[in-house]
């Protein structure tokens, strides 16, 4: 499945991309449940879907299959994808836990040591930006940088359990794209990342969540970042230092994983602040991250107005 959140009348709705349309899963489940009692009512927001996504995923697949078989049989269930205003796939994840320095070449270009364990930091959901929405150059800095990343979406709670690497992938629901846009001078002015990683409108996320069954191996995905159409990062997730099971095992050592958590897995080499001379995002730029099989996350860059 390719799942999205989109805006309708100023409110978020939960949908699936089916061909060139967005299918409203709540409306479709309600319509089809009248003739199929096995279909559960799907919530209109993805955050509520993740409260029971194990059971609801089966209903979503059934609903999508019914719609694909007879797309015009029940009007009002879909809208053209081209007309949909997409939102961050999950607007209010329980947690966003990012991984730093997870590609050796990126650590080397930054002049930093390769850590013996995954380095993690938190992002706040208020920083999230949808595909095609603006990333803001803050008025207090001109050192806005890009970091294209694969994001893991968690599908069930660990409920106080510390998990091992052998079972970690059982907790993965799907994958998306994240751009961990960073204000470098704020990141490095003290020895923690919080400020530099949490400026307003600095967390592009999306455009979709692709369920895990559609990704044969998340550790063999190409990832590219393009600045104004020019490739500035190009790597494969097989060069991550810490694979997804290791990352999840380490997170679950100290806090529960929850369904709907977003785990950006780190960025490869090619960031702007280590170029010679350094390159930072400027008003009028477009920054895009591409992962085949998931899509392209593209955002215009604009100056913050205060």
C-alpha cells in the first residue's frame, strides 16, 4: 500500500494512492462494509489508524482491492492525485527519533568519529513539512543544510519490552522519505543537536508511506538528494553503518517504540556545510530527495518572514 494524508476543507484525511487517484479509506470502508462484514471501519486520520494498524491494515487492503475492481461503482470515494493537497503522512507521530552519522563517508566528511553505537536525537512534530511545501531559511541564520534520509515507520508498540535485532523488523510498518534539514551554526554552537534540528518548517517528510511488503530489502535502496536538479548526495542504504534492526534495538533499550513513530536513519555524504566552499540553502532553491520505490520528496526554499 501507498498511504498518504491529505487536506480536505482544512482538515486532514487518510487515503491510499490507487493509480492516479487518492482513495479516501474511511469513506470507502464505510461504503464497502455494508456488503462485507469483515471490513472494519477505518478512521479518517492516519494517527487513529496506527492505534490498531495490525487489524485495520487487512481492511485497508480489502477496500483498495474492491475499489480497483470497480473504481467507478461508488462515487465520492476518491479524488485525482493531481488535485490532492498532500500533508506529512503522519502529522503528529508519537516520536521522531533521528539517527546521526550513520554513513561512514558522511562521518569522515564532517571530520567526526564513527560512533560505536547509533547516535540519536529527537525531532519535534511541529517541524514537519509536506511534499511541495516551503522549507524556511531562518531569519537568524544563513547556514541551512540538507540531509536526505530513509525513514522507518513503526507499526506496533513494544509495550515495555526490549527487543533484539532478530525480531526488530517485525515492528516495521513501512518506509518513507525524510529530509533532516539542519541549521548548522545552531547545531554546532553547543554539544547537542536540538536547536539546529528543530527550526520551524525544517522537516520535509513524505510524500507517502510505502508498506514494508512492497520494499524487498530496505538495506538495498538508492538514495539521492538534488539541489536545483543537481545531484548533491548519492548512496545506497547498504552502506549504512547501523542497519535498521540495530537502530530499533538501541532505541527500545531506553524507550518504547510506538505505532506511528518515525525513525529517519541518517544521511549519506554530500551535505552542504562540508563542501569547498560551503553551500547552503537559499531563497528560490528547490531541494529534493529521491528513493526509488518510494518516490520523490521535493520542497521549495524561501526566506522566513518575521
